[in-house]
C-alpha cells in the first residue's frame, strides 16, 4: 500500500495537533512566577544602568542560558520519538493485516 498525499497530510496534521496540545498541557503544568513581558522590561531597565562592558557580559550570559536551556526541545524530541515508534508499530500492523486480507 502506497501512502497517498492525503494520508501523509492527515498524519502530519494529526502529529502537529498532538504536539500542540501536549505542549500546551505541559506548559500549563510549569510554574511561572512572572509574565515574560515584565521580565523583559525589568531586564532592560537593569541593563540600561550598567556600563557597556558589564551590559555585554550580562547579555552574553543570558544568551548562553537561553541557548543551553533545551527543556522544550527535549520535551518535543522525546514526544516525537515515542509517537514515531508507536506510529511505526501501528503502520506495520495495518500493512500486515492488509497484506493478509488480499
């Protein structure tokens, strides 16, 4: 059985919706003390008071934290891996049943 464009689009849409819902559920379970906009404003206010050398150091430090904080990427990677393995198993079962019925 050949995968048609419609089936491929349906699978992609299903995975996208599942990932979006899973991310939203996960994000709601994470504790958030302040809103990102408030943090951004406070950060800019503090940075403006620093000499340029210190501002550059703090900015680099924040960039490193941002770049290394791969929590979200790890979550999606693991979710995608689990979903991919389940999908592979399901497709194999479907193909086996289809080939046996012919």
